[in-house]
């Protein structure tokens, strides 16, 4: 589907530059959710109809990041799908993390008896050495939009045999991502993937799967009918890390992800960067490689809000995020508000 045609499937008020906080759903996702809610209200069918969307969403996400569906677990948040990974490291393991990492990929490590070492994002590859057991980092930083030097981080980790854990919440949906580069890749899907909150995916490489204990083991992660009684019988693949998915969130997630596949991440990436760099140029800033831009002037958030621009504030800076539904008029309104 052509991007120019697809944007008509969104119904936004002008000025939404806050996808880094949450993405706005396309009409097929919103309509699917309303239909399911109406069925729930009437008791029109069993839950299995809604749950089939979970499989479709898993498959679509797997295609977006270039892996097999069986290597993807479903959950509700990035921190939840990362928790078993952190819990599976031996006490005292050294984990290197950026010092501005969003806490969904920091607290799961800090809560355990681990040696968590934080460094500025630019120093991450050099901080990985023979003492490092794992490195956990965001492909795109939430607070600043900084795109990680992922290839350098992975190369350093591989050279020292360290586990590589990536949070791609602020990346997948606009930035091309090959999940096979990492051992574990987690994504909260309610931002750039424009799914409802309560949807998350986790790629778990077959090479490390048996090193991670499925601490949230439940019937949904079972192999076949696992609803009652022993023995423990979990799926052989990454589905062993599933939680019982929130039906309605995944009902909307499936069409949202399928639409992204139809459009293609390439055109979305090009559009998002063009909008972000139009904004940077309008403020006299150099072009960048991220769909997220930040402005540090003290009154930026107030000026943007007065102009009808919905953005966010992170670490004292206004954060603006440009996605496939962002228009030149949105960008130019933001520029005018700040100049």
C-alpha cells in the first residue's frame, strides 16, 4: 500500500507530534477493537475468536523484524518480557547499560543482585570488556532520540561473549530492525507500532532460549492443552515465555501491524526522517538520523502547547516525534511556535 494512500486511514487532530509517548491507531485497528468490545458487551461469542488476533499479531511482528513467529513471545510490556531474562543471570553478573536508559530496561536488572554498570550511550561499545556478562540498551533512546551504534555494541559484546539485550520500543515501526542481530529484543508496541497499551513482543534467540527460565509460566505458554494439572508442559519455542494475552489489545494490534507490513518500513522511515529533519532545519539545527527531536530552550513546551502541538517533556527538554501521519503543516506549526 502506498503511504500517501494509507495516511487517510488515520483521523488525527492537527499537531500530534508525540508518538514517542503513544501512537495513534489506524482505522482498521480502531474498528476491530470497537467490534470486539461490542461482542464482549453482548456475550456474542467465545474469547477464542479474539485470541486468534494474538497469533496474527505475533506473525506480523515477526515479519517486521525478520524472524520466525515461533521465536517471538507475547506480553504486556517491555519490562515484563525482560524480567525473566534479568532473573536468569547468576548473582554478581556484570550488566552494562546506558546511563539515560528508560527504566523499563534498567529496573529489571537493578532489582536483582547484579553488578549494573551505567555509562553514556556513546561510550557503550568501549565499556564492554571481559568482565561483561550482558549489555542491555535501547536502539533509540527514549529521552533524546539518539540512535545507538548497534553494530558496534553487538560486535563488542560478541568479542567478549556477552549477552545482547535490546529494547526496540522507540525503534521498531520507523527504523528498519533485524532482530537476529541480538540475543533478546523487546518492544512495547503502543508507540511506533500504534497498538493499544498492553501489547509487547520479545524476540528470544534459539541460541539463548534455554538459558532463560520462564518465571511467568502459565497455561497460555503451554504446549497444547495445558489448562489443568501436572506435569509442566511448556512450548518448545519462545512461546514458553508468553503471558495470557489481553484479548482486546491484540485484536487491535493485529490489523495495525499488518498495515505497517503493507506500507513497508522503508517508506515510513524516509517520511519520518524527512519530517524530523524539516523541523531541525527550520530551527537552524543540523540534520539527524532519528525520528525523535529534542529542544532544550526553557519555554519550548509552553510555546508548543500554545500553538496546539502535543509533544512531551523528557529530561527538561521538549521531545517531538514524527511518524507516518505527521504532515508538513504539523512540522511548520511547531517551527513557527519556536521561532
